[in-house]
C-alpha cells in the first residue's frame, strides 16, 4: 500500500486525467511527426512539445542518417559471370509526407528498390575485362548507383547520401 495522502492521490489522479486526453506529445531531435486528421495530412512537427487533439493520428519518423547493408547479393555481370557483392548504403528520409503516404513506412520496399538498382548498374559492366570494370572502379559505379537510386526513390521521400560496393 502506498503512503500517499488522500490529497496527493487526488492530485495525481487529476493530473493523469488531464495529461492523457489532452494529447500533449514530445518530438525528439532528429525526428519529425506527421499528424493526420480524417485521412488528410494536418501538419508536420519538427521538434519540441506539441498538442494533438483527440481523433488525430500521428506518425513519428526518424529523419537522421540511416544505413542499409545488403549482404551477399548474388548477381551477374555483362558476361554472365556470377558475382557476390556487399553494398552499404547511407540514406535519410527527406520528405516524411511521401514516406508515410506513398511508401507506407515500408523499409522492405526500399531494400527491394535498392537491390534492383544495384543489379541494374552492375549488369552493364564486366567484372575485370574492360576499361570500367566492377573490380577496379567501385567509386564510379557507386556514383551511378546513387543517381539511379535517387531517381527511383524520389517519389517515396528518401534521399541516398552515399553507397559503398565491395
């Protein structure tokens, strides 16, 4: 049994009653919150304490740098020689409205688009039998991959910062 006085219990109960239904929320650094009312985007909160009325839904999205590591991707080069490669991709969520509405916050979809993009870039080059080969020109291929990926992911609100192919 707690040793709170009756007045302390009443005060605690009243403060709990008012804080929950009033809809006060905190937006942490590197996050943005998208509030939705009746199926339409109401506002985007960048940071701080904010108030959301009852009936609003909200999506809290981390917008800092994130990485994806695509491990042991099996693909072929232009000569149909099998290659196993790893790709590390650094990205940010640039437009949270597109991320929530168009992508439905689906990271698996992003993985699939990035895998497809890296396959499309690498299948145009030979592993080691040409001027621009996969083995020696990974930086140039990464730049092409980043441009290709940014074009594919623009509609989903994601911006690829860098990639590393090994």
